[in-house]
């Protein structure tokens, strides 16, 4: 049994709520607020409706809720829908290393917490554990973008093509295993087994697929069911893979990494929290566009720019901007809309309300918005080919807008919603985002109740009380 697997199992089985710093407890509440809000918004999307319908069709015993939907289904089928709902609009939080971790790890813990009707403290602990384990494993692997310095003022970057959220399933199992009360031995078997219950790492395939499909990065809801199965089997005595990370065929290899750095996984695990570096999205689109969208909104407000005033927009962002799905100009579905740089700046230029409205059918078919897309170009910021950024959370953005016979320019180093001074998103902004996302599903009283319960989750005696506020 590797030291890494044993160390992660010990961490997941033995840490207590009292061991969590206050800031980490607070961040868990924010992550849950944001994830549930994104799920509520996605109930109006085509992808969301299809996944809800499938989960209800599969049914099962009334154990857990689909967010924003009346009635209950089995835990696994609730996870199937909720994982898809959280990520359907690409509006959910991100972490580095990792990416979209929450849709893979929140739904399994939420379903088991409801089924067992545990306390809010238990749900917080499971939320932190699931993210932390997922992120630590990812830290030991190749990043999605690998940078190679080739001189004092030149670098190139390569893509880890078979990248994906497969490794997050071990984190999901850590959260579920803790809610089931697995000891360190059984937790080891649960984590070892969960690594084999993963999807193929297809995130990279999305970047080259135009038109895009609804599968996006994979199917987090489907993968999350594997975490629950792994933990129940381990609880019953099923022996998992105690050598999960070992050798040239370990989890790191079969989930798409070129390298494995086990020493990075457990380093600082008792006092350093990767979970603290959540990035929250103010816009329902790919994060690489956010820095420049921040600049564009600021520029429009400052100069009073209207769509007809704008002759052209040149967007510069991170390396990912060059990928075909961000360069795409044919909006066939909401998934195309989430990634197309031209579309998202066209929507912003027309002052469409920020939220699920960006992916409403009438917005995606608006002739004025579609015509405006011809004015937008998107390129990689030149600094990304020169030298490494000073901070791994940097998302360099630059914008050049031609209007009124002149060119307006602006630059930034981070996107709003990044945990860096001056760029953080505060509780009030997250609550406003939640309220806007919830208004198509919940009553104002339910929305206020949900916010109150989530932001005071450590005081909740039974998770069933939370679910009353987030289902019709």
C-alpha cells in the first residue's frame, strides 16, 4: 500500500470538524451556496432538463433530492442529475490545481448527507475533504497546460491532451466515506476502489470538438455514482486497490498524467488547505474569458459604449484562447455559447442580464447578437509566450475596443472572483448571484431561507432542513 493512499485515507477518516480553520468552514459554505445556485439556474437549460428527466426515469427508493426539483430518487440518481446541473452552464467554481472539481464531489456528499440526515457540520466536513483530496491528487499530476522555458524571453506550452476530472472521484469517495463513518482501513479500500470507478479523461477532447457536445468535460454526475458504490462496497468488506497510485500503471497514468509527483500530494496536508483557493465565476462562460470581460464591462460603463458604437473588439487572454471551441462562431447549443469568445462578448455588449439569460434560447437566436459576433476576435496574450506568470492564479487579460474613431485599451492580471487582493468575490456578491440563479425555481422566501441556512450551515442539526429550501 502506497504512503500516498494510506495518508489520504488517514486524513479523510480521522480529521474532525473542529480541526477545520474558521476560514475553511466559511469557504465550504460559499462553495455549497454557489454550487447549489448554479444547479438551480441549470434546471431551465436543455441539458439540465434532460438529466433531470433521466434521473426521474431511473427513479429508485426516495433517498435524496434533485436540486430545484420536487420529490426524491435514489442517491445515485440524485448524484447523476446534480452533477450535471452544477456544471451545465459552466457557471460553477474552479480551483487550481484541478478545475471544475465541485460538480464531481459535491453531489455524492450532498446525497448521502440527505439520505443519512446528518448535521450541517458533517456536510461541511465532507465538502472540504472531498475537494481537498481531489485537489491534492491533482497537484501530484501534470497540469492541463505544461510550460517549457526556451530562453530568457521565450517559452512554449503543451497540452496534456487526455486531461480530465477522473482523479476527482477519489475525492468524492473521501467525502462519502467520511459521512458513512469508514475507519482508516475501510477508507483505504474505498479510495482505492473509487479510482477504478472513473470516467475516461476526455476534457481535452472538448477543446478540439466543434460543434461541441453536451458531454463537455465528461459526465460528473455519472462518475459520482462510482464514489458511492465504492464506499458502500468498502463498508461491506470489499477489498479495493491498495496500490492505486503505484508504478507505471497507477491512477496518475490511466487518468492522463505524464508525470507522478507523490511527494507533492501529502505535503502540508495537516496545515495547508488547497481548498482555500476557490475561484468563483461572475459570468456563465469559460473562465479564460473573464479577465477581459471584466475590462469590457468597465470600459462600457466608463465610456457609455453602445453596440452600434463598437466597430471591433480584440480580446487577449490565457493560452486556452486558441482552442477551436473558443474560436467557434456557430452557436448551435448552450455549450457552444459557453465557450465562444465572440458570442459572450456580443451578449455582454448587448447588456443581457448576467446569468442563465446568456444561454436562453431567445438570446442564442437573437439576430443582433449573432451579427455582432463578427466584430470580435480572440487571441493569446503575448506574455504567455514570453515568460512564466508570477502567480499560478494569474489570468492575464487585455482588450482593445474600436469605437468613436479611437481605440480604447485596458489590461489586468487576475479575473474577478480570484482569491487575490482586490479581486475577491465577497459574500454579498455570491448571495446576489445565488438569488438571481434561484429566481426561476424558488420563491423569494425559499431563496432567503436557503441563503440563511447555507451561510449558517454549521448550526444546522439536520440536512433535510436545507433540502426543504432548495426544492419546490
